[in-house]
């Protein structure tokens, strides 16, 4: 069983709709949770981080964390074609060592 | 602030050679982490340096090593290159007080 799991997609979303991405993790001691966006051929770019249960909003992005269910999600509202990318969920259980999921590819269709 | 920089951006080597990659973190950041990204294994943690000391290490063979200098710049070295070492090598920096990491553009290594 992988430590951090994501649906590989592709998740196809019409322009203007909400994209919902999910991530589950196995280490109950995980403390910090991150979402990165990676365009093809580029390096990961930090979108959101969340430490506490609940929702955290930043512009069109909302991260949701449920530690009891070991589940973190990312919502992208008003999806734009420029949001088409691979979204990586990362978890930090201890130290400064991020464990990444395999990523979810998102395609926003005009 | 300038972002994380990595050099070189592209590298082609042959099996058995060794390679050294360089990373300069964001100004004021003292922690540098290295990751390997391949299509098959995804992003995997190699090691982390903080104040010139290796603080964390991933599950990679001893052929992979690194170091950090007093100005926080870091290098990683891969000796006796294998075909499977072909990957994007990413460096990420954080301020050391939080675990929020920012990635550099990466070094694309091809081993022939």
C-alpha cells in the first residue's frame, strides 16, 4: 500500500466548474499537508498548505483536511484552462521529508 | 526574493560516470532537500540538509550523496551512474522553521 494515494486521472472538468481532487495517507502521525501543481516539463509549484482539520481557502483554491479519516482534498473553483496540470499531494510525517502521491492529472476543457 | 536555482538544467552522462548537481536555496533559507522524479516512481525524497548537516535521508543507495556549504548552497553527487538514474532531480528549500518547501526548476539527467 502506497503511503500517499491519489487517483491518477485524468480528471476532466468543464471550464468554470469545480474540480475536486482527493488524497489519502497512511501515516496517522502526519502533521503537514501540501498541494503542488506541476505543469508538464516544469517543477512543482506550491499551491496550498494545511495543518489543521477543516477548510483553508486561498483565492479559487480550498484545501480540506480530515485527520480522523486520513484524507485531504483540494477544490478548484471556476476552473480555467490554465489549471490543466498534474496536482501532487504531499504529506510530512516527521522532519522535513515530504512523501508525495502519484499526482492527479486535471484537464479543463473550454 | 529570487527563487531556488539549480545548475546545470540538463545533463547527459554515460553509465559508470559520476555527476554533481548544484542548488542555491532562497535567500535566508537554511534547509535544502533533494528529490528524484521519474515517471515510474514519481517524486521520491533523497535527503535533507540543514546547517551543513544531513538531517533526513530517504531510501536510496550510497551512490547518492550530498553536502551543504556554510552559505546554504547544496550539492548532490551520484557515483557510478546507472541507466535507472535518469530522472529529474529537484531541489527544494525551506526556512528551517517551517516545513513548507519551494522547488527549484530541476536538473534533467539522462544516463546513456
